């Protein structure tokens, strides 16, 4: 690999309040008239309140109330062995309930009322229906408590599934445990806040609409594909701050905008844009604590940020494009026509 040109820029660890704090749009469509049916079911409340007398029968009855989710909760989320007897599975679940009672109690304090999040998700689904009218509707939200080092927010065929254990606030003490940090290091667990629920839900829906197929694509095409998703996410959640959509802090996003030219030069001056070397690509696409070449205060996933700006530039030149047409447009074509240069 050619020697990397280190950029002479430093992203400050601390920065002033973000000027680009809102994801604003002058042409946000009115979706208030679009009908979306949505209700929330609190699986975790029913589970943790089960009568321990004759628990096996009570648990089986609970699973039957959630025909598609229940068995997946037991086998996939709790990782119970399907070969176990009903009594063994019930014993396993009671052990989980006992161990996770403090997590459940914390979740009930944070989410005494889930209506706010249901309303936000419902409005986002109205935007989904506006932009992608053929997409299959989910009419229910299911909340649950699972292992802290396991699954979080999930999309099933018939439900939007929210793992409340991953939304208890970034300062929740158990997030700093070695068990959790091995799976979700601090730069990820810092996003374990309640207001990331709608963001995660819409990310899952975008991935369902357009499954990622990045194999063997050059870095710039992968950047644009990530940028397309971020642009779409901003349209489904037009009131959500940009930093939440990409998973940065406010300070990081401000610094990235201030050093946007340096970010682009990192790719352009090092001839990375057309590389298919996965060892290079993985440094700039996806989760990461920082971008080494840009300083200690820089965020990871810097390629997705650059791809987002390319897509914004392209859409500025092609305002007649629908969101669906954007998502189906070739990434290389978007890059070439955008002529992005900050």
C-alpha cells in the first residue's frame, strides 16, 4: 500500500455548540393525512410480572400471545436451546428475570409512558408511506428486555421490535461493564439513549427496503451508498438532528463540517476513492472510535459522512429526483454527476 499522506488538521476533542444542529428541509411534505395504524405492546411488562406459581404454563401462555415474536425471543434473543424441555426453558427464563430485574426496573422508570416514541415512529412511518408507498406496513411495536450484550432494536415481518435495555441513557452504570463494552464499546453505548429509538427503527426499515450489497465495490461507491441511506434517513426523520442520524456527537459533527475539505482530501490525495482494498475500506466505512489520520477528536465512519455530502450535492442538482429514484440510482453515476469538492 502506498504511504498515507497524513493531513495537517486536528479535530478538537472539545468544540463549541453545533451550528448544524437540526436536520432541516425547506420542502418537507405534509404527511399528516397519511393513515398509519400503530400500537405498542409491552412484552417486557408482561414477562417480568408473570406469576412464578406454575410459571411454565404462564410463560407458554405469554409466548402464545406473541406468536411470531415469542419463540424468537426465547431462542434467538435469550439464546435458549430449542432441545430443552419446557421446564428447563422456564427455569432458564426465571433466572434471566431475576438477574435482569434491575434493568427492567430502570426501563420502567425511563419508559413509564411509551406514547412519545410511538408518535415519533408513527410519523416516520407516514414519511415511509409517502416516499415508498409499496412498502409493507408494520402495525405494532413490541418492546422487550434482553441481554445487555445481545440484540437491540429489530425489524420482523410484522413488528417493529425495541430492545429497551439499549435505551436507558448513556450513563447507565451497566453499560460500562466489561461484558457490555466487549460488544458495544463506549463510542457505541454513548448512543444508548431513548431518542435514538426512531433513528434505529428507520435505519432498520431502510436496510429492509434496500439491503446493503457492498462486496467488491470501490470505496467511493460504498461511501455514496452509505450517503444515500443517510440522506433518506434525514427525509424520514426531518426533525432529527443530523449528528444522531450518523451517530456522531454534536461536537464531532461541527468539527467535521469545519474540516470538510480535509476529510475529502484524505480520500482524494491518497487515491483511495477507487480502491477495492478492504483493509483500507474498513478504516473509513462503518463503526469506529475515530479516524486516525484526522486526530483524536475525529469520529469514525468518516467515509459515510463524505458520501452523504456527495448525495446532498447530487440532489441539489437534481431536485426532481424522488427518494425512491435516488436509492435506485447507480452510486458511481451519483459521484460523477455531483462533482463534489468542498
